[in-house]
C-alpha cells in the first residue's frame, strides 16, 4: 500500500486488493461488511446524492469503550453522500463524532475510487482534511501509540486481508 500525506490538508492512500470492484464496493457500503474490518461499526448509506449516511457502533465497540471508561455515542460518524457511482466512486462529507474536538472540526471530504487493475482492484482513498488537524492526525495513524489506532493505513490493510483471506488482521 502506498500513502502520501500532508496531514493537515489531504491524505491519499492506494491499495491493490485481489477482489472484484463489486466486492470492494460492497465492503465499503454494506453494514454487514463495514462492521467486520477496521474499527468496525455499522454504516448505513442512502446512496443518492444529498442523502445522509451514518455509522453506528457495534455492540463490541460499545463494550470496549465501556471497559476503558469511555462512552461511545449512538452515531460515531456521519455525513452526506455527494456522489455515488457503484462500483466505481463514492464521495462523501465525513465527520467523526467520537469526541467533542473532532466533532467541532466539522465535515471533511472523503472519496473512494475503485478500478480494475490487472486481475485485482485498485482502491484509492482521498481524505481532504483542511481545518481538521486533530482528525488528520488520527486518520494518518500518527497517534497510534496513544490508543487511537493506525488510521486509514490500518483500516485499508484490514479490508484487504478480509477480502483476500476471509479473515481480518486480528484473526
């Protein structure tokens, strides 16, 4: 996987996955998939431009937060669908609601570009983060050692593992 980062403005991640574009699209947009990799969470999309989407925490995410003394909100990510062209492109506004600081930073722009690539699928994720320095640090993986996880690199690696092997990195 390659990554280009200017953490305060735009982060670009590209990964190649031995799966079809349709399988990658499903893994990004269907809640039965979104809860299986990365940080989990059940993402509900209405894939019409102008419609909203939201990610709700799974029961295991709520339990993990409770063990750490942290209450997980009922919606952890929300935004609006700007463009949906299955299985090629999804563009969203995206806001993390896990803590007051990232919520206050407001909406960022996130795009997924999916294309066939010689028997595999190329997934490019572009996260535009101008005005959201705390979120930029989190999704870059820069605060991984502080318990915030490995950001987009980790999420996409977990997605790749799940689609190629049927197992996540932790399994």
